[in-house]
C-alpha cells in the first residue's frame, strides 16, 4: 500500500492551522467582550435593585410618618474613601451603606429632638464596626452626622482591614 506524498497536503494543513488558530483567538476575544458586558450589566442591576429597595424603604417610612413633621423620616448614608489609595468598588460601597442604614432603621419614626440629643450614641453604634463582605473585612468610622429637619445624613469612611 502506498502512502500519498506529504508535500501535496502541506499548504492545506498550514491553511487549516491558520484558520483554526484564528477561530480560537476570535472566540477568546468574543468571550472577553461578552464577560465584560455581563459584568457591567450585573453591577448596573445591583445598583438598580439597591436604589429600588432604598426607595421602597423611604416610601414606607414616609407613609408611617406623613402627618408628623417633627419625626425623622429619611436616613441617608454616604461612604467616602478614607485614603485615595484604598478605593472600594461600588457594589461593596452600596452594601456597606445598606448595612449601616439597616442598623439605623430604629431612628426612623423617632422625634428629631431625641435623635439630635443622642447623636454620640449613634456614632458609637457605628464607629469601629467590622463588616464581612466578599471574604474581606471592612472597618467603618463615622465622619459626621447631620440632622436637617426630618432627614438624618451620615458621612462614613470604610477601610479594608488587613489581617
């Protein structure tokens, strides 16, 4: 039995190899673009869900206290980076803000004068608190607490705790 000469198929095999490597590289580029788009969509979904839950909480608290203007109705939490080097991703920032807001839910519906007089208590409640998010520890500190009419606003900083 005779074997056909390999030189006859050499250009065909080189073309097939080039076509196969192009398909592999093209699929890798396509998957990286797809993964990046999916990741951005996930972050955007997380933002929208968090905003939705915040708005639902605000509506519930406003319905509870709609006739009393001297009660605290809304809690706003703003997270600022402690250092410019230690920037925290947006989804973790939103989770920390949500956790702090959940801890201060007991303030909603209380008289504004009581909340104003007991601000150091709320500050001690949150300062040096450790949160476990995505297998990392974050320590929260309160920078300032401001009560304007029926809205309590907190500015906090968070830093990843190195262990």
